[in-house]
C-alpha cells in the first residue's frame, strides 16, 4: 500500500469520523498490513520531528535518534494500553485494528500539531491534548459499541496516561546519579 494514498485516505476517513459518517470504515485498511503502514507513517513523522527539533543543536547519533523516536511514540503506547484496558473492562471482543489503525493516524497528527504548538509556547500544547482527546472520543463512538461515558473515559484517560508517561520519563531522566 502506498503511504501517500494511506495518508490521503486517513485524512478523509478522519473527516468522516468527526462528521459522524458511517462510511469512514472504507477509508482505512483496518488489517495488520494497514496497521503496519500506519505505524510506518508514524515512524516517519517521528523521525522528521527529531530532525526538525535537532536543527539548532545538530543531529544526535543513531542511539539518540532511536531514543527520541521511542519517546515520541508514547502516544501510541498510551493508546494501545487504553484500548487493551477498555476492551478488557467492557469485555469487548471487537477487532483491535478498528481503533488502532485510525488511532495511529490521529497520534501522527497529534505528534505534528503538538510539536508546532510547543514551538510557540508551552501552555498551547494543552490544545493538542484536548484535540487528541476529542479525536479519540469520536473514534471510540464510531468504531466501537461503547457507551458515551465509556468513550469519554477512554479518551480522557488515554490523554492522562500519555501525560503521565511523559512526566514519569522526565522524572526518571532527572534522577540524581549515585556518586
């Protein structure tokens, strides 16, 4: 599958999700290969974000790039954890790809928007978090049979988990080293 076509289809699919159009499913390849393409698009966006962020200080080495990309992948980790937890709690046996494929594209958009907002000022980043929560809520409502309250909880807790993961990583990276 062509990544550019997948991006175009994902943008159209997300427009349909936001508008509540049930035909959104035709815009996403909700299979393992579709998830692989979505992950590849996310990885490319994360690499691009590392390159842009490194423009003033110089590109880090291979290990630095990989670590930065893993940190930028935290939205995907938060999404995957919350999909798993919510499905287990709700005893939902629906396909995981129905949420993960469009969710990966939402995380990609979040990564890019958050990066741009971070350049303008710290508090504006919260707008990206609110946007991600809204997208995840709309996705949960369209892709699952979860009740409105469950969809809201899923979206809010996904963003809270993302923030908590980043905060924990920041705290661990600033621990004093033993002498």
